[in-house]
C-alpha cells in the first residue's frame, strides 16, 4: 500500500538560484510548505551560499517540514551588469556550476522529478529549461513581473519553450499573452501571506515616539525599495497639496537602495530629498532607510500608501492589510486584484495627484473609515490570500500540465 501511495506522488523540484530570501522566495516557500504531501513530494535546489556561509534562502527553506533541500552551485550569474563582473563571476563559478548542474540532472532522474518550478530570473529559467530537456521533466516559470522588452534574450527563449507560465496576477498573465506567448500555456495565481504571522495588536508607540509624531496626528507610511515606479514622488506631490491646504500629518518612508538591483537608485533618493524640500515637507517626512521592524512600522501608521505604477502583485499591500491598515494605491497593474476600492482601501488613477491627495485626506480625517477599511483588509487576507489557497491553485496548474493531451 505504501509503495502504491508513493507511485501516485508527483515529485516537484523548485529552483532557487538567488541567495536572498526576498518576496519572490517568500511566495515560493509558501507553495513548497503547503503543497499537499499526499499528492506531491517537494524538493528544492537552493544556492548554498559563499565561503562556507549558508545563504539566507537555504537557512529559511531548510526550516520547512517535509521538504527535500539540495544545496546547489548554479554557476555564474546570467545577469551581471558589467563585462568585468561577468568575467570575475565566470572564472570563479563556471566549472563548479557545470558540476552542480550535472549533479542536479542526476538528482532529477533519480528522484523521478516530473515538474521543475522556476522563477523568471535568468539562471532559474534558463537552467530549468536545460534540465527539463535533459531529463524529460515539465518546466513551469513563475512570473513575478510584467513582461516587457527589457527581458533578456536568454530569458525570452526559455519562457517561449517552457511548458507553462504562471503569473502572480491576471495582469502579469495578460502581459505574457500580449508579449506573444501561447495563451494555452499561461496561468495565474495570486500571491499569498500567512496572516497569523502579522499581529494587528502590535504596539507601534515606540516608532511614533522615535519620529516625534504627536498623539492624534495621522501617520502615513510607504515601505518599499527606492525605485521610480514605486510612486514615492507621486505620494510626496500629493502630500504637498495636503500641506498647502493646511492639513496635519506625518510621513515615514522606509526602504533601501540596492545598487546592484536598482541602478540609479541613489540618485533617485537624492531627487526625493530635493522634492521634499521644494514642497516644504522637510519637517513632516522621515526617511528611515532599510528597516527590519516592518510590523512595528505598520502598527505605528494610520494609512499605508504605495502609489506604485503597474505593480504586479505586491506582498506589501497584503502585509498592510494583514495589519488592519487601509491602503492608498493606484488603479494600475495587479493592485486592483488585491485592494478593493471602497472596501479595503482607496484607489486613484495613475498620475492623478489630486485624486491621490483626496484619498489621503479622506482617510487622514476619518478614523472610523480607517478602522472599517483596515478590518475588511485583514479579513480579506485571512479569507482569500491564504498560502493554502495559493498552493491549491498551483496544484491545479500542475495537474493540467501533466494531463495527457488528445
């Protein structure tokens, strides 16, 4: 009986070539943890790290029960920003990387892996496709971004030949269709968040005291990496209108600049500081840089604002909703699939500074509305954006891909 049960189990391998444990890896870890173990045996090929120090991804993924973790050397990055970086990375990791991939191919065959689950990161997607061709396993690429022309030729080729593409939102899936990929290979599954890890009762008074926010003064928070499309400048311009109208508020902006990921990010941060000064907001806006106490920051704020343009499916919105905070955002990208206008937050049109300012003013002046929208947001995360729902969506996609055609 046990042998027959194992025979019915589908073996799935996730590819994790990135060393960090960011939002993308968080989403994939939720799938790994919640796939039904009676139907799926779950494996992950995870980058081991450098200089005998395990990567953050390896440390976090190793804690998931019933997950087979295979530390893997993925070789040189396929996304180096300069020829010098590529040369150094290649000399250091090329040969070990080839051995790592050969060993991974043997691992896939030995464990009868049927599905290889990748991200759109170049090494994940390209190596996933190569391993699929070497072993006969199906390969799916999980898309966490809108597909556009900047996608590298290698990644485009891998996506075009993948057995399935999974968007993190219907918006992302539609971008793949618009990019020319076959519609019958495109699916979508909204991101998720474990609401039990987010406590709306967290005390945020320490943060408010740190920033010197007076009792009763509304605090607006924007927590995101410093990127032009995240909407920092748009938010500041809207807040400038509130200041001009004599409204009282404070703002915290938390998030780091990662030069390797966000070229020009430091320059953009300087532009934001200049904008704050020109709008007369210097005494109201606090730039905090990178902060690890996100739950406390959200607990301290009254409104979470992230007017991001064409956001694919931001986990940041789910975190704010899980903390029972109303969300102010744009009717753009995948955001309306997460934030329901008038129920869990308020949405305005892209580039509409006046509309964004109006929504901010409404929430800053109405504590009862903030509580109602925030409570509805928490319930929406608990009811809709659960890791078990995400895993069930992915299981359906796997079953579809494995069903014989004709």
